[in-house]
């Protein structure tokens, strides 16, 4: 049983993937018209038991536009001229997508600017103000 290893806690069995093949475009001569080398990978993310619930939620939220109506992600590859390398490329693309959502995003903590930063900002404002005041005409008495 082969699996796609994403990290130490996420392993996706290959039985969950459905591959289909099509003729790919681009250069290749007469061979392009005869060989189905483009790989299409379908993976039912919503029904997958391999993903923890929190990772599945982040995946569905981040890649919502790439999902089909049945909750499957569709990944294609036609980078190479043979099926095997395109299959590997599809799996690598999927692995990178899952890695991107595997870790919980860090929560930003609000901080105050330092006293020196506030002083620099106010001094800059005073400098700009005095520069503009010096450009004005003197008051007419």
C-alpha cells in the first residue's frame, strides 16, 4: 500500500486518488497526437479520512475555488512528456497544497509602538510642518 507522505502526521493513501489521462498540448511532434500523457488527479477532500479535521477545514477554505461541486480537488499536470512523471508532478502539487495549510496560522498579537518610535514620528511631523510654514508669505500688517 503506497501513501503520499505530507508530514509526520498526515499520510494520504493512494487509494483515495483517482487518475485519468488526456492528450497534452505543446511540443512533441506526432507523438503528442497519439499518447495520453497529461495527468488529471481527483481527490475527494471532503470525504478523505486522511486529513485531520482542522487541516481539512483550512484546505477547503483556502482552495475553495479549486473544488468541484462534489468537494473534489482537481489537479492537472502536462509538464512532462510521459505519464509517470506527470503523475508524480500532480502528487507533488497536492503535497505542497496540503503542506501550506497543515500548520495552524500564527495569531497576530497587537503591540504598541515604542516611545522612541512615537517620538520620531511626532518629530517628523513637526519638521514637515515647520518646513511648510516657512514657505508661507509673512502676514500683511
